[in-house]
């Protein structure tokens, strides 16, 4: 028994069950039909409402609610605030079209619709697919949806989604300054008195990542021997990191320590108990260079190119200066030495190059390894 559900362009039918199998009486069927027509009059699809009631009775949950609970649990294992913020944005913003679907409703076509909007962003689309898959894997483990996962790459998405553009073959994806332009830029930077300029100088001299300089603490610094001990805090590969401080960076840090306004952060923010914003150095770089495409991270590439083109230092030590530990996993497991003396020589040579007076039409001589 059923009722006809009319729409502008098509007609659908909704059944209330078999009279023989369910024992549904004619009067009961009429009452249900009247209830369905009343819902239609209110603009409510009675089939959708019936399905929602069945899912709720069966324990199915909305994707949005389940995903948010999963995020709050999963983010405890994420080390950096930036990673937690990225996860939050993916779950709450990128995956928003999935929020009102029940877990057992989510199909490959829904996942594809979400991915298409961010497919031009290689990393975001990859992270989004991986997070959706993990969320649905968790739902499968709790018997909240069928065992197949519509976000599985090989079996579901790969045959449908278009290929993404490969990364370029040029080292790094961050726009870098030509190393030959660095001395002139550093001269302009030295003339500035802003804390942002000093933070940027330290980042360039130490080859550190933005988050490492942003969260640099006095307790990490040994200003007598010129050493910055980060431990594993804020390091990308979670390996202990100790960085030699070139004379130029050390001179500023010793002076700044005597004039410090915070006992915690070397570069405090507006609240001395907090560090500067992670955008401070980038915004200042764009302002002083007048090149909106440059990035702070790009100075690591500037160093790498300088070392390759202008010096004969060992390749492995150059990579070690960037805290890149070369070799396969087995080799890395045995590489526990820090090569501090060799790295100090390389980094001091780079700092000397960066702070030399800018000269035009002068050929740079090769710097021999020591």
C-alpha cells in the first residue's frame, strides 16, 4: 500500500509496507497516506523523513557530528598548532557538504564533489581525502556504515578523479631570493630597527624554519658558546636539533638578552607571554623587498643554491645545515652525529657572504672546505 508523491516534473511513489507481510490494515494505510500528504503540504519530503527516522532508530549518525568528535580526539596526536588548525578547517569547512549526510549515506560521488572544489590545491586535496577516509574508517569500525569506504583511493577515487599536475623539478616549492641579491637585501634589513627585521635576520643566518624562530626561547640558547638547542620542539622531522649560531646572529642575541622584555620568547608578541605571529616575518619580507612572491622559507633554498654554486663544502654537511638527514631509513638510524664544527664553518661562511658589502660585477671565488 502506498501514496503517490507529486512534484513539478516527476511523480514518485512511497510504500507503507505489504498488507500480507506486515498485517497493515486499510484504515492504517489511509492514515499514513494522509500524514504523508500533510508533510508534502508543509514542504517536507515524507520519504526523507521516514528514512531519517529509520536511521536514527538504527543508530546511524550525521557525518558532521561524528567527524567533529573524531577531530577532537585525533588532534591530540598532532604536534603543531598549524596541523591542528589545518585539520579543523578540513573537517569544519572543506567537508561541510557532507555534514548533513548520515554516515551510511556517504558515497563516492559525495566525496568526489568535495574533492573537486580543492583539487587544484594538491596538498589540501590529498589531506582532505585522507581525513575523510580516516573518519569513515572509524565509522566502519563502530558498525555505523557498510564496510566499503567510498574515500579509498585505489578502488574508488583513482579511476574517476583526473590526474593532478606534478610538482616542478626545481628544488622546493617556496619562492626564493637569488643568492647574488642577498647581500644588498641584508644591507637594507640591517638598516631597519624593527623586531621583525631582527627575526628575519636570525631566520636567514640560522637557516631555521619560521615556526622555529617564532618560538625561539631564551632557555634554548647558550650565548657563551653560540648554540641553539631546540630539542625536538617545532622541528619538522622530530629529530633533536642543535644549531650553531653565526657571529652575526650571536651579536644581536647577546644584546637582545640584556635588553629583553620577556624571559620566555626572544621575539615576543604584543603580549609578552606569547610569541610573534607566524605571519610577522613574511609580511615584513614582502614589505621591505617589494616582492609579494618571496617567502621566508625560500631563504633556505637561497642558502642551498649558494652552497652548491659557490662552495666546495660536502653535500651531506650542507643538507645537515638544513636539518635534512640524508640516506634511507637504515642509514638515518645510525646517523646520530651532529657535525657541529663542520656545520658552524658552513653557516658562518654563508653569514659572512650575506653581510658582505654589495658589489657589482664581481666574480665570487670558490670557498674551499676546511
